C-alpha cells in the first residue's frame, strides 16, 4: 500500500526488553511514521489484530531473548489467513542463540516470510531508510 | 418541592417520592409493570399508595425504564478483541443490553439474526482513526440494504464516518456520527458514543417503543441500568472510594465497577484493551427466573454450590424450577424453596463477579516469573452494594453476598474484603435519576437506602 505510514511495533513472545522498544518508537516517530507500539510480551495475534484495525503497512517485530525463531514461526501464514497477505514484516534483535552466522539467520527468517532481517547493533536509521523505500514514502 | 421518581422495571414499577428542600425520603411503593397494555397503568397503581396530600406539590418527575427488554443494542465492529469489544463497552456503559456483537464483514445470516432480535439501535464501529475503512463502509452498505430501520450510531474510523453516514442516510430512521470508540489501538473512548446513544434514546427510541406519552407525563429519562450506574458514580465520588454494585434480577445479573482496576501486585504487566473506570457487564444467562435454566447450565458444570443444607431430590428442584421460570413473579413458598433461591442467587453473584473481574496468569520469562493481568484488578474495592429483587427481598442478603464473594479462584481478581451494603429501600435508581439535577437530594436518598451488612 504506497503512502501508508502506519506501522505496528512490538517485542514478541515472553520477551520483556522494553528499552530498545522505546528507542525504536521514538526513532520511527521522528522519521514521520505513525507508530502503533504494542510494547513488550506481544503475541502474534496482537500484532495481527492491531494491523487489521489500523490498516498498517508494516509490522516490526523485535526479539532480544533468543527465542525469536520459535516466536516468529507462522506469523506470515497467519497474516495471509487474516487478509494481510502483502503486509511488510520486519524483524530484528538477538533472534537466535547458538553458533549461527547472521547470513544463516537472515536466510532462515526470509524463508519464514520476513521481508527484512536485522542483526543486533543495527541503527534505527538503517531500517527507517529501507522501510521508507519499501513503503514508497 | 417534591420529586417523584419512577422505575418501570421488567417485573415491578417502582415509585419513590422525595422532598428536595430540605431533602428527605417520603416513601416508596410498587405495582406490577404493565408493559403489555400501557406502562402508565402500572404507574398509576404504584402511586395509589401515596395519599393525595403527599402527591401535592411535585415539581420534578423523572423515570427510568427496563420494561419490554430494556434498551437493546446490536454492536458491530472489526476485530473481536478490539473495536467489537470497545463498541460493546460503549453500549453497556449507556445502560443497554447488547443483543448481538458482530465482527468483520456482516454476513446475510448475521443481518437476519440482528433483524430477528429487533434491536432499538445499531452501534457501528470499526477501524482506528485513519485505519481500516473498508469494513465499516461495507457494513454500512449491508445495513442500508437490509431494511433494518433502527437508528444507527456511527462510532468508527473518523476518515470513513462521513461516507458511512451518507450510505445509511434515508435508509434507516436516523444516523448519528460520533467519535470513534477506539481512535487508536488499545485506546478506549466510549464517552462520545455513550452520549449519542443517550440522546437517541430520548429522541427516537422512546417514540419507537410507543412511550412518548410516558416521556411527556413522567419524564422518561434513561434506561434503568444507566440510573443505577449514575447512583454508583455518585456514591464513589461522595465516599472517595472504589465501589461495585451487584444487581441480581430475574433475567440478568448486572455488575458495575467504579475503580481504575490497575495492577495491585508488583511485577505485573497489563495486557489487552484498557478497561473503562466505570465498567458495566450484563450477564443475560444468569438470572433468578427468566434465565434460571441457562443459569443451571452454567453452574451444573461446577456443581450447585454448597448452599443447600439438605438432600434435595432432582424432582423436587425440577418442580420448583418449572414453576418459577414460567411465572416470573412467583416466589419461594417454603423454607426448602428459599434454600434453592439462595443457592441460585449465590451462583449468580459468584459467576457474574468472576466474569466482570480481570484475571492474572503466570508467565515465565528469562527475567524470571511475571504476572500478566488482563481486565480489572478489583481485589481492593472497598465497598460492594447489592441491589435487585433477589437481594433486596432476601432474608439474609449479607450471608448471600459473603457466600458469593468467597474466592474460589485465586487468579480471579474479584473483591477480597469489601464492606457490604444493601439498597434496602430499592431506590438506587432514584438516586441516579436525581444525581445530575439535585445532587444533594440524591446524596440523601443514597444515605437513606444504603444499609450496612458488615464486612466480608
């Protein structure tokens, strides 16, 4: 949906890391996005419900505690099921534990239907620039 | 200067006469409600109890009504957990009974069902401001095509509301656009919709019910639950306390809470749509007469509470249930039957409180154990007021309430140690009817009717 600047933000699963979430909210807001921040411990369903009501252009998922792969599995399928088929899905953070290179993680999440995957330490500006491009803003 | 305050209940029409200056209660009388013929018949019979001198000098007449099914609203939204829930809260907060709550695009089947339920009003929500427009517009079009004639309050996405109004105009008796019940995700704004419903109730709905003359003669002002809610609001303000009202009736059990409901324990995260400070729930399947069979279905799973101190055969109870559920005015005739009624009342209170209150669940995170709360934490509510025929006329309302409050689930956030009070004059509705106009007289009536029943 070109020109749609509404985005859903949240930390998925049982993850309670709240600081990065606030930083992202402020950064995306300053960059001109209408940020709907669901905070921490957000379930897949909550992301989807919020995206439906607000007709959002993208869902931005954070995961810091290593269970990202488990928590994110099936999100794309549920989006399709809920009629959100083409919504952009971004994910970032400490997505997995164990010895995997980021390119492996990147591929893994792309296979799960995410459009963009970010490693730890990514600056908000990088994601903002890519999101603006992806949303035709 | 006197005020005559009337409530057309589903079973009884109640009349309360009060002095305004200086404030004082003169008396209350009641007579069976006459919704099938003319509501005013029951009113005239009820005021027969007063002497002509007493009825002299009445300056204010105001009435509430829950006769003929009360104010029936069908709520329509988008996502069940979001705008549908918000629309329900708005309707309940306006004193309505929500006869249907529909999500996503309305199907033909749902439209047919709504038509059969004959709602007095439709509340159309959907989409946050600037969010989804498609569903609310599609639903507006389907309602327009459906020959549903009830007035519609549009309380959805503000970017789509004018278009929804244009679609519905001339197709339904009246369209009113008001603020979105959920302007943003997880932001509840039910006040504008409540006001719009209230205005339509006065302007359209009483007319549609054929009660214009009632409105003219006795000032029909609001649905009964709204009057009770206003009384609770006043009580909370006057006392500076968090309070609740439990209203057990023949057809429904209503619970009102006047409390912020924020988490009371440390390490607790609140999830879901925020709850309104004044929250009302109506349980249509929990009642002492009309809804007795559905009540039994609800509690049979848990076993009848241990309120019956003797071995009752299934036959004995079935006979009682047959008799009272078909004749809504009938009373228990002996001690054994009174025990049945007692058990039903306790079950209504317990289940309705459980559904009204929030819950906590444990969640294990890498940071340790956390509590996740959804709904309102009412554990520290300071006062619980009981009203409704089943409690007002009970032999021992205090012990009924105590039994109903006994926590059977530690994760359910029901009141733990409230002080108990009974609306023993049955005039809580009159307090609400006076609250806006004559707050001092309302306060007096409130003091007059609240009878302390001790603590839990």
